[in-house]
């Protein structure tokens, strides 16, 4: 059915009141969307303006004269290596997510499907720590990272989050729903525990793994305070931490500030657009199972 | 004769097999130990000391706690800390309802506008993928007193970042803009899971849109609501980036949050690790009190049903 035909269909099958409320709903949605969109639009538009035009009293959304000067300036400034910061953030987040999913699923597999002494006690200890706010561990974690010689090293930002119990909890919940008959059948075929984990149970957990991947990626990506603590040099910073002092170094040069903001947003926007389907599905699952 | 070797082999195999589960949990338990349990114990121990990380640790007993509660010293430590806690509580009290109500309204709108459902979900989620510093840089421009778009269009000259109460309003708006997405997606999923037959039954009984929402949709989404409430509150308790990047805790420490006080005590010039650990523990206990309380509320709520 084409769009026009669908519309005609709609008008034929609905009363005037229904059509009116439909139109109103869409109008309300568009207004909300504009409120969300306009700030970003201004940022993009401003990043292409000359600094003098930005401060002009009769400023308009769309630039009167377009320039790439701001972008050239930001990309050439060695004190704000935005692309390097992005790469650091990306590298750290991906490494963290891969390791997190691996060790959490291994533990969840044992907690849900293997029998061993101390299983319940260990699991109980892990779960009760969920109630403890992360802020309490902030300073000791710095001391531990420093004593491991990892300050200014990417692993200082990869490792501490791996002790988080949320992933084990969620995966265990999900794995308990997978029938044990699968394991028995694989065992009869001579499969080892690891094979059962890797070839039987893990593939069934993909939806939860996606959800966890998104949560841990975002957590790592948006972490603000921890990277500030464990990095000293500009080269090792993440995007979130590196940009913390960015406004200050370009005080009132909003064209350049916006160019920086756009550059920092573009790569993650691309990733988001590519994986949007999984992203939204993953978050929805998280809320229902979590 | 044949039995003996067979038996030892099976014993041997058994013990090797008994180790396997531990191998599965070992990597996680190691990380949990090093970055979860050990730091917790360390934090408690350090909170009883005077320690600047460079010189040797000095036992201080309950000194840090006494300072925090204003029992000794000039009271400056106590007033700074509780000032921060108060600001954090203000943020939690205002931002949590905003991040529950606004995403709910947007989710309801999107659920009704089926034709653009997927598109608009991506759209409203977009700000949440940005890092907090990017968001602050963007809003720092929009809110600028002279060059800012907001003052320009409203034809006013409000110093949004450097004057009270505008600094707080700016932080609330920015945080709401940033945070709509996550809860909205959860609500859309929750709304989709409301059994249509109950909604139809309510409609047959003559319930209007509002009645249907408050008497059917909302009660059906209790679990989702509870989940978002806990998560949003914990997130708000930890607020730091907005206050540090956008307002720098100002004006006159008016937007300095508890997290910021703890961070500055530990890493802002003087490394006062002992005091910062004690602050973190007091603040952490406050936070967990809230979480335990809400869990209790939910449990009693479920028992009622």
C-alpha cells in the first residue's frame, strides 16, 4: 500500500474526532522532537560560522557565510586531540565490554548450571555488594590502580568495572531459563563444560549479551570522574575526560567549541545509527528482565 | 585387579572435574575481589586515618567522622560536606520526577503515533549517546548571556550559568534533555506490554484516556516504573559532570554536589584520602538507605496486590 492510499484508508475508517486527535498527537510529538533537535542544530550550524558572525547581534540559525576554519583549527590543535581521545574512548570501551561479557558469562554459567561447594555463599556475597554505592570504592580503587602501575594506562579504565556484579546477576537469571536438557544432551555427545558453555548456552544468551554490551559500553563511554582521576597526560585521556576543560581553552570562541562538540559526537552517532535496532531492543529487554 | 586402577582413575577424574566450576568463576571472582571487596575494606580502614597518600598513614580514630558531623574543628569541613549533600538531594528531588514524567509523556505520544515509532525512538534517544562533557559544551553556548541562543530568542539577558537560581535551572534542563532517552525506551516497552484486553474492557466500561492511563497502563507498568525510579535516583545521586563542567560548582559553591566535595577532598590539590573516604562512606550509607527504603516500599506494595 502506498502512503497516499494508506492515508485515504485511514480517513475512511476513522471518525472526525479520531482524526483530529491523531493530528494533535502527531503535532505534539513534532513539537517535542523540535525541542530535542534545536540545540543540536544550533551547534552544527554554529560550527560552520565565522567567530565574528556567531557573536553578531542579529545571529541566525543558518550561517550567512560558511567556513571550515573552526574544524581545521580544532583538528590541528595538538592540545585537544579530539580524534585521539575518541579512539581512546572507543578502544577502552570495546576492550572493557568484551572482557566484561566473557568473565560475567563464565561466572553466570557456573552459578546457574554447575554444582560446586560454596556456590550459594559466593553468589550471595557478590549480590549483597550490589547495594554498596560505587563512590565508596573510588579512592581505594585509585590506590590499587596506582600500585599496579596502571595510572595513565588504558587498562586503568578497562579493569575496575569488570568487578561489577550486575552482568553476572542478569546472565544468571537468563541462563536459569535455558533447559538443562540441552546440557545433558551435549554431555552425552561428549561435550566438555566449556563446549556446553560456548556452543550451547552462550548462543542462546545473545539478546541479554547485547543488552549488557550496550549498558557497559555506555557506562564506560560516559564515565567522567574515573578517567579524570587515573589519567595525567592528554594522550591517554578519554573523550569525556579530555573535553572537560575544552570550553575553558576556547572561552567565548563558540564556533570552535561547537566544532569540537560536533567532532566528539559524530563517531558515536555513526555507531548509534548502525546499531540502532539492537540498541533500542537491548535497552527494552534490560528494563523487563532487570 | 582391574578394579583398582579404574577406581583411582575415576577419583582422579572426579577431582579434576571438581575444579572446573571454580575455573569458570575464577576470572570474575578475582576482579570482584580486587576492585569490589578489597577496596570496600580499604575504604573503611582509610576513613579512620589521616593520610595524604605521600607521607605515612596516621591513625585518626573517629576524627574524620567527627569533622564531618561538625563535632570537632571549625565546622568548615562539615558545612562544606553537608552543603554538597544538600545540593545533591535537591538535584535528586527535582531531576528524578522530571526524568520519570517527561519520558513518560514522550513515550505515550510515541506509542500512539505508530507510523513514526521507530524513527522517533532513535530521535529522542540521541542526546543520551552524547558524553556529558559534549552536552555541557553545547549548552554552555546555548545558555551564554550575550551570545547564547536562548537569551537571543527570548529577548532577555539572564546569566543562566553564573547566577542563582538560574544555574540550577540550567542544570535541571540540561540533565533532562540528556536523560529523556533511556527511560523513554523502557516506558515504550512497558506500554507495549500492557494487555490490550484490559484496556478494551476499561474502554467498554466507559473509561476515558486519562482514566485508562492511571487505572490500567500505569499499574501494569509498576515493575518498569520501579526500575527506572531506582536507576534514575542512583544516577542523580552520583551527579558530578554537569556541576563540574557547566557551572564549576558555582556561583559561590551553590551547585557543588556531594560527589564534587568528595572528589575535591581526595584529588583537588591536597590529597586528603582519609577524610574523603569517610565522606564517601557517610554519603554512600545515605544512598543505600534510600535504596533499601524503596525496595521495602516495593515489597510491601507487591504484598498488597
